[in-house]
């Protein structure tokens, strides 16, 4: 027990839902002390060889872990280990670190730490929440290399064997890498809490796939907790309680039971059609970033993939994925989903998401050459992706989604590119679906305001609320100085969404929402009231949204929402 018996409450970010009560298992410091010194000129090549050997050893360790994953390991782990291996192979990390040794005569530890910090800061400054979380990946990879350089023991070794307690065990750490989580799985831990991290960190992703609660960004919990301390992890609110009172323990045991009962009830909805009380059929689809996530989407009852973010196949690697590599990834998802539709978004790169070797140098990258603008200026790359998508369509129902469209000429140019890809495949004798639907993301206010010409050419629309809100309100939600002004309930945002949905209905073209609003259960009734009949979200959010849909009366909601919008009043979610 800690020196004080007074209960301590720490507030962080809820990264994986649920409640856990158990004894703390505290991991030792993950970061190693790094000596900073300059080496003699005659030792430069030997120091480079020492660093290269450590990087290669670390890469081999990660590869071996991936090959030895147990059959019941979450699918996400293999992909995450691959991301870490790709980071090690990234010239911005390995080659630049070696350059610091040669040009500045840094010792190996200093060189890779300095370069890793610079690369991590670049990720941390990015707008996209998922990409900001990759700063943690860089740091975790560096720490593994430093351990090899120092010959240090693995801090997870003793934790993984901590099974002498009758109570459930809760891991407490500064941070936990995916590789460490593989070793910790054997201990059947009830929850994870860390000083660092975000809701899109790989630790959070794996915790969600394991179905265990996790709270991150607690600041200094590892310094406040000792092995054996009693902890409560509240994955609903992001609170962690150290040495709670008997009364609080009883309260949270009741919450655990209620939560377990709720999830069991929700699981029974998996195969229930999402139909409102007044008989309106609602489509529920999943957003994925990696092919392996398609199985998770299927397990939660998704009716298809509403958004496959293909850019993650292109990132954290020194080269572009080949047509064949892309085809295998897309085809894997299509086969997994069977006859369910798979919507593949073409490369959405630029702004805060850049490919290796292509720095974001535009004065304002968010308004620069990104997404479809980027692809149309790189026809060879775009053609390879379109051919891969078309080839995957031979295995099931595939739809092509064009990101960040603002002009009709972008649609026409994209259609021409798709036709060119078809001709190439015909010449090569490769099969593809004769008919493939093409749609566009509604992320820029311009397309929502002037939507009719687009609907004459396109087969469907998908509203990306994240960017639509940002561009409508001129708010960078990643900027803490103005993030509070990022408001999905702003009347202008809601009117643009309603405008798009209504135009789609008149043209008999499907419209979905694939941004964060779709998975926010607090907004489900509002979106139904705006006329939305297709939602696409993270698979873990799907059953919660389905429950709201089953309890909603769509026509009544439409009357309430339309009246509020016409009066220009703020939407009162509690009145819906």
C-alpha cells in the first residue's frame, strides 16, 4: 500500500470503455538515461555499425514477435508491429541518425534520440488525431533500440509473470508499446493506465480490441502508485482512483455489473436490422484503416465498409505501395466482407498527412495540394491505386470515394482517370467489375452549397464532418487556443449537412456521414432528424448507435429538427 491511505483521483483520457478493479503492477521506467558525448573521428564507422546492428536487432525482435503471435491475438497487433518495423526502416530515422554520427560525431544513443525527438515532434504537430498519436510510436521504437544498445532488461518481463494475486491485475506504466502488450497478454490484465498516450494510440487500439478498460494521459500516475495498490479504472470518464474506500469500491462493483449487463444486451443486437420505431431502415457501416479491421467490422454487425482510409497503406514507409500490394490489401477486405459493399477512399494525403520524403511546405497545407488535388497531379501513382481498386472489385461490391472535392473538373478528371485504369486492365486481361459506383466526400462547404451538378455525375456522397466543420468555421480543432470553438452543432454546419442529405434524396442518390459525428451516440437522433439514413463509424461504436436508432421515431425527430433550424435556434439535444 502507499504511504497514505487517502484515496487519490487522477483524471486522464478514456481510451477504452469499461470498469476495472484490481491491484497495480507497475512497470519500471521505459525510457533509458542516454549519455551525450562526441566520438573520435577514427571511431565514427564503428559507432555507425553499432547503431545499425541495434536497429537490425530491434527489427528482428519485432518480426519474431509478429511471427509468434498466438491465434487469439487481436488482429491489430500484427499491423502495429509492422508500423514499428517500418519506422525503423524509415530513412528519416535510421539514415538521418547515422548522418548525425558522421557529421556531428554524436554517439549512437545521442544520435537516434535526437533524430527520434525531431521526428516525433513532426508527428505531434499534425492536425489528424491518429497521426499525432504516431509520435508515441516513434518514442517507443527509439526506446527499444536504446535497450538493445544498453543491453538493458525488458521491463515487462516481471510484470508478465505477476500472477500470484487473487485480485485482477492492472498495468501502470509511463507508456506501453504494442510489443510490450504482447508480452503482457499472458498475465490476463484487467486494465491499462499510462502517463502518456491518446485515444488513438496503439495501446488504446489494442486495449479496445482486447475489450479491457484503459485510461491514458494521466500525467504522473506511475510515480504515485506502488505494486499492490488497489486501483479503480473508469474507462467511461477517464478517471483512475488510487486506494479507494470500501464504499467507492462497492459503488464501482455495481457499475461493473451494470456495464457487463449492458454490453451483453447490446451484443444481442448484432444481427438485428437497424429500423426506427416508424419503420425507417438505417444503414450502419464501419470505418477502417487497415485490412485486418474488416473482421472486427463484420463481428459487430456492420453492413459493409463505409470508409476504407487507404492512405495508411502509403504512410510510414520509404516507398509507395505497388499496385499488387494495394490490390492484395483491398481484395482482402472485399473477400472478408462477402457480398457487403466496401467503399475505398482514394489517397487522402497532404495537409498534416504527408508521405515520406514529401514535406508539407505549403504556406497553409490544409488549404493546399491535398487529397484529390494531390492525386490528379501525380497520374502514375493515382493510376496504380485505381487499377488496384478496380481489380479488387472482381471479388465483391466495391465503391470508389474521392476526397476533398470542390470543383466539377476534379470529378471529370477523376472519371477519366478511372476509365484509363479500366482500359489498362482490359489490355492486360485482368478482371474487374463492369459497374463500379463513384462518389465524393462532402468536406468543403462549396460542394454542399452547389451540390446539384455533382449529383448528376456521382453515384453517392459521403459527408466528412471532421473537415466540413473545420472549413465551415475556420477552426483548427488541433489548436488548443481555438479547439473549444469547434462546434458540430453550429447552425451553419447543420444546414450544410441537411442541404446535402435533402439534395441526395431529391436525386435518389445515397448520402452517408462517415465523420466523427456518425459514431457519437449523443448526435444519433439529431442526424436522424436531419434525414440521414446511412451512418459509417468505428466498429466499436456501432452497437451503441444501433440501440439509439431502434428507440427513435424518425418522422417526429425530423419535425423537431426542421423547426429548430428554420427558427435559427440552437439544437437542444435533450429535447430530441
